[in-house]
C-alpha cells in the first residue's frame, strides 16, 4: 500500500537549549496531530536580550501520515 504524508512547519522555543526547543516543537505538535512520523530541523535561531542569549529557537518540519 502506498503512503502519503503531510508536513507542517513549527517553531519550538526553549530557554535551555536547541535540543529542548526541538523537543518542545514535536511535543506541542503531537497534541493536535496524529500519526507523526519524522521531523527535520530547518533552522536554528535565538532571541537576545541586552546582548545575551535568552531563548533558543528551532524551526522544525514535522511529517505525519495522511489517513
């Protein structure tokens, strides 16, 4: 049987690390999407405050199987 997937792009944020930002993105997406299959990190970025890193951001594409 052939499979079809749809991808969504989300941005996860964390005050701890890029890894945590990715985990937050996937966890939040899993609350409203079913059949998550894989993810791809598209971009890393961050937020600054007075010259200091205050937030890590990860733009993530998440694929899920279309039923």
